[in-house]
């Protein structure tokens, strides 16, 4: 817990500096309790946020379950930006991938992420279609999504694998 508190304090300092640099309004929450079910607790807290930014791989020093990112993505109802710990200070969001399955949740995620997508220079919509259903119908909801995104000045390439 001591290591976690020290890391949280350090991360807050880094985050404050970047938020000030880009003049981004922000909130910082860290209760320090590190519950066993931290993913569920965070997903509830994140419901009142614009964007959840989280490291993709938990640190070996912190007792965070490996399903944290996916739990936040599916249970918070908010867009989640998962940044690999090894990312460093490289730019975020210029190359994006939309994993599209045509569900309500996928649609909500895409349109919640529109502010980020409009800043991206490379957007790809990826559909995994092992049975060839999309191609067999001659209609692709992903192509339709691409057309809608183009109306928002987001040019996206559709790939079916």
C-alpha cells in the first residue's frame, strides 16, 4: 500500500503537469483503499467522467487484477483509453482502431470517442467475421459506420478479417 500511495502521488504530479500544459480541466480520485474488487468500484466512479485513461498492463507492484481495463470498458459506460505502460511520452490517439461488432455498446463507444477520432490521422474499423457473414450478405454495417464517421470528418478504413 505504501508503494501504491507513492506511485499514485508521483502519477498525480505527472498528470497535473500535462493537464496544465494542455489546459485540460481534470479531476483526480484515489481513495487508496485498493479493494480486491477495484475494477467494479472504479467502473462505478468512472460513470461520471468524460474519458477514462488507464495503463494497459498493471504494474507488478500494485495489487490490481488483470481484467481492470476490460471491466472498465464494459461496465463504466464511458470511453476508456488504455495506454501501454511502455508507451512513454509518445503522442496518443493519432492511430486508432475501432473493434466493431455492430452492437449498441460498440456504437456508443465509437460516438463517445468522436472527439478523439476527429484528431486521429489514421482510423481503422476492424470487423472479425470468421464465418464470412458480412461478405456473404453484401452489406457491411462497418461500411455504414465509415460513411457516418466521414460526415464528422473522420476518414476510416474498414477491414474485415
